[in-house]
């Protein structure tokens, strides 16, 4: 008979790449759970949606520091380069990477009418899914790199911290799934199709997670750069998409308080489990 202890011991015994796969399949599943709200609601109250987006932003901000930047700086101490150097290069590189993809890949941000990226005639549904999928890449990468970092034996890169990051990313994926599926349903798409596209936006996370974990195991010297890279990409998503969208309808106080709540929960998870 399976018990929590048995499941936990089995997970601990997995290879870091498999741990990353399991963890990112969990985050993908939470995206699907958020998308499933389309079966019950055709619209979501704007205040609720703004609070959910603010909550997601807070989680990502906290995760970027405690789960990614702090370990990157710690593992760089005592090396030939200053401890801040890998974190700085990786962080800026992650943001620049998302910026460059933003300029090329056609996508449509939540709540906007004009698509970004190269001109295209793709349908709004595809463009909206691409926008969220683009933002899920650094999230999956962050989880994968965190599990890969556990094998390095660094205190701040513990298995508990990696699990906390996966839980936090999962929590913030719920509103993202909803933010895709409900607008598609509102535009006339069937519930089944809207759900399909909503959960599809999270399928990239297991792929990015496995790549991230495998990369740091094969090329261990890039680990601090990879952690900071994921942090930079996540902060880019927060500043470029989540916070502006959460504030767009004027629900600034609620969105801000939700951001503080998300930050507090992720900080608590990381400190308690890490």
C-alpha cells in the first residue's frame, strides 16, 4: 500500500532529471487545473483575475531571489570571479533572452488587442497561448535547474528548496491557466477547446525542466549562471506582463496586496522547506 512516506522516499531516490520531470509535470497539471475553471465559468470577475495575476507575480519575485539568485551567489563564493559576477551575467542574460524572443515570436498579451512580435495572421487563440507558453519556459527551466543544483551539495540548493520552488510555480500557474481558457471561452470557443488551449500553454514546462536539470548536470560550471538566467527571465515576465495586466483595470490596491501575499507565501515555503 502506497503511503506518503513511501512516495517521498521514492521521489528522493530518483535521478535529478526525473525529479525535475515529475515536479514540472505537477506544475503543468496545476495549469490544467486552472484552465478547467472554463467548464464552470464563462467569465471571471476582473477583480479576482487581477488578484490572481498579482499573486502569481509575488510568487515569481520571491522565487527569483530565494530559490535562484541566492543559491547562485552562494555557490560562486570563493571562486576566481567575484561572487556577484555569475549572478549578474546570468540574470541579465535571462531577461535579454525573453526580450529577444518577445521581438520575434508572434504572441498576444492578456487583455490586449494588438499582437507583438513579427506580423502574422495567426488566430487570437494561438497568439494568446503562445504568450503564456513563452512565459512558462523560464518557470520550467527554473524548476529543472533547481533540482539539478541539489546534486552539488550546496545548503541553499537543497531538495526541500527545489520542492518549494515547484510548489510555488504550481500555485502561480493556476491563474495563468485560467487567464488563457476563460478569455477564449468568452470569445465563443467551446469549453473543451478553451480548456485544451489553456492546459497546452503549460506543456513546455516539463520540456524546459528536463533540459535545465540535464544541462547543469552535464555542464556543472554553468550552474550559477543557469540559476540566475532563470531568475532574470522570470522577473522579465513579472514586470513586462503580470504586474501591468494586474493593474490595467484599475484594481491596483487588490492586485498589490495579492502580490505581497504571493511573495510572502513563496518566501515562507522556501525558508520552511529549504
